């Protein structure tokens, strides 16, 4: 059995502009409430400061995937952005 670690974070941890870009990317799994990002996908957008912070946080916690969900956890260690 193959298992992967995922962390669910609030969409407030990315800027509106970055979220719009992620939603437009047809290679990213999407739901009505957010997007699922693999570590590979995070690396593509790593130049964005908000994505860099999320990637570092996910890596620190051993997570290979990040779900950005509008009802996800607001993590104090990460920056937040008003939309």
C-alpha cells in the first residue's frame, strides 16, 4: 500500500492573484473550495513568496501534498493575505 502525507491549509495563505493562477492551471486538481497541490506543483510556483512559504512549511512537516481549502486551517506560522 502506498501512502502520502497531505496538509490542509486555508486559501488565505496565498494571494488572490496566485489563487487565480492556480485555478487556471489545468494540471492542478481542483474542487469547489480549493486546489490540491503536489510538491512538484509547488516547485513550479516557488518564485511566489506565499507558495515558497507553504512549500517550506509542508516540507518541514513531511507533507508531499497541500490542499488549499477555503475552510482549511489558518496556520499562525504562515503569512495570510486579505482578498
